[in-house]
């Protein structure tokens, strides 16, 4: 059985680790300009992410849908701190991403640390005009990503991956853990 814990107030990652958040912001990492005008339903993100890991992992879900894998058995507070720390390690180093098209049509975007974003295909389709127009704003200043199509040239999966990565940056810069999902 899945157990979902809603974290608010003093249990949010901001309240648990304000020094880490201040440190991340003080480092002023390069971030994309794009802040998508739309969000994705967190319950669907949580469901799909659990499916991708066969219900066998604990993970935190942040406000913009970033999911961070956790060690089993962490308290809610320790889980929130671990999630914020993982996102800090991603944005304060090179935020490489690895997009993977999934069997359900969604795209899973992974990073060098155990955090991921799910881009739901129906949400992307409904907002494709914005994605098409703004995907290059999903690159950080002076960033060049080389794809099989060339430098900073993206296919549909790549454009969705940039969207997912924007959500990760938004979560890393203003972390708020919304749910701790416990493995089945």
C-alpha cells in the first residue's frame, strides 16, 4: 500500500534546511529564463514515477513535480533534507540531463544525482505552442547542449526534456517538498 504524506509549514524543506537554501541561492548558479506558465498534476507525476520504479522506492515530490529518490526508511524531515540536498548538488554542478521516452508516451528526465522529472505527454501536447516557442529559453546562459541534430537543436523529446529540466531548476531554487511517497 502506498502512503502519501503531505508536508506543510514547519515540515517543508525550506523550514528544515534554510541554511542550505541560502547557500544555493548565494552560489548564483546559471539558470534558464523559462518559467513555464503551466504546471502538471502532482498526483499524476507521483503515480507515473512510482510506476517507472515498480512501486519499490521511497521518493520526495517537490512543488513543480521534481521527484527525488530517497534511501528507505528516512523520517519525513530527513527525507525532505535529502531531497533539497540532492537538488543543490545538481544545480551547483553541471546539470546534465538524460531524457528517456517511456512506454506510456511520457518522458522521464534524469540527472547525475537521483532526481527526475516526468513530462506528461498530454500536458505537453496541450501546451505545445509554449514549449515550441520557449524551449531554447530552457538553456542556461551560454549553455550548449549537443544532440544528434546538432548544438542546441532539439527534437520533440529534447524539447520536453528542457521543459522538465526547467521544473527541476524551479524546485531547486525554491524547494518545497509536497509529498513523501513510501514504497509499496
